[in-house]
């Protein structure tokens, strides 16, 4: 009996977990509009659970832990070191916690795991190990540039360089900007900078470090070359032009800092007993696997508009396969 080619993501790797495909453009961009589906998508795909977690953390930090505007009005090592330490601890807890649960304890085995392989070793990695390599670049350059951009942004507002108008404290504006505003600015900016660093000279010199990982893990999220960190975190500069409440800046810290840890986790969901929450992003997993597709995120579907949207089906894979450059090899290539 002839074998039937698998049609979905499972056919593109050899694992046992089959993620639902095709990955569809969010209902919020549907035309004609589908308001109920758009609200459902916003609640389920954007807010729950990570954005709600980051929002809670942002409120706590803004209320009790953020230095005063008077303190942040001058650039001094003391308060910047405090922000660096806070970011170091939060990134370590989220990326390290997910890594410990999924890869050290292997608490859910291969349940919801996109790729059956586990983190690798080899000379392409700093210190010869994927985990050590990724944790190193995340905790050194990653946290340092995240802190630098955050601190400079707080300073710009506190020193009066950027004027914060009264309307930016309107509760409705704050909540909308801290959730949808942060998500759309971050993902739109990410598509743009990521698309640029995929051009050949920049890819070889800079972005290749992030792409050492065709099979990403939580520590891969912001494991990047320092020059990529400068570009990736430059999304903070949007808030130098669009004035916002400090809560929005803190949300941006967590969405772009520890945020990529769950999305790179390699597991579609993290399971705690019988309960599980969404984590890994198949759309970006496909980017790590096939390189020249899915430069952005599903939340801001620029890839759909530019023809590089890999929806996880074999049909789309065969159509987009020619985009992969010959100098970029992934593990177990799909024919
Ligand atoms: Zn990535
Ligand atoms: Zn890339």
C-alpha cells in the first residue's frame, strides 16, 4: 500500500506531536471584520497567559520597585545596576524555570514538543553546548542591552527630554497601550529588524548566532549577537516618539526581554498536571527550522502580506522551499 505524505507540521519533522495547521492570519485582521472572533483571538492568543503575567509584574514594579523620577532624571550607576539586577533575576526565573521544567526535569516528556530532539552539543556553540551558549548570550549581552535601553528610556522621560502628556495616564489608554500597543509595536518592529538582518552579510556576521539553534529552547529567546541586541531592543525608541505611561515601558521590557523564552521553548504548551498553558510558537519554530520564512510573528501578519507566511502545511512548505539558501542547512532536511 503506498504511503501517504503527511500534510501537516508532523510531516515536516519526525516527532509524534501534531500541532493544528494551517496557522491562520488572526481574526483581528479579517476582512470583512469579524468582531467576535477578533475579541476571542485577542483574549486567547494575545493576553493569556504571558501578557497578563507581564502586566501583573509591571504593575507591581511600577508601584513599588521602580526608582523615583527624581532619581532617574540623572544617569547614575546605582539605580541602573538595580534595574540590571531585576532584569537578570526575571530572565533567569522565566527562561531558567522553563528550561528546568521542560529540559532538566523533563516533566512532561515529549508532550506538546515540536521536535523530538533535545538540546545539542558541538563546536558551533560557545562552550560547546547549546544550553550553555544560549544562556551565556542571554544573561550577558541580552540582559545588558535590555537594561541599557530601559534605563535610557526612563531617563529620557524623567529628565524632561521626552514630555509625557496627561492623556497618557488615562486608564483606558494605559491598558490598551500596555497590551495591544506593546504587542503590535514589538512584533511590527521585530519583523522589520529581523528582515534586515537576514540579508547575507548581516546574517553571516550577526544573526547566524541566533540561528545556531534550528531546535530552539527557552534560553534561545534572546540568545543573540551583541549587535543584534542593539537592533532588536531598539524598539524602545518608539516610546521616545510616542509618549507613554511608565507601565507601557515596563510591559515592553518583559514582552521583548523574557517574552521570547516561552515562545522559543520548543513545546506548544507547558503542562502542570492536568492543566496546561500556551508557550511555544510554531510559526517562529518554523523560522528556526527553514530560515527564509516567517520573519515576523502571527500577531502582526506582515509575512502574509509579503508572501513568506509558512502555515505549517506540507503544501506551503513545498511552495516556499526554494527560498532556503544553500549555505543554510538545517537538521534532517525535508525533501
Ligand atoms: Zn528566534
Ligand atoms: Zn532569523
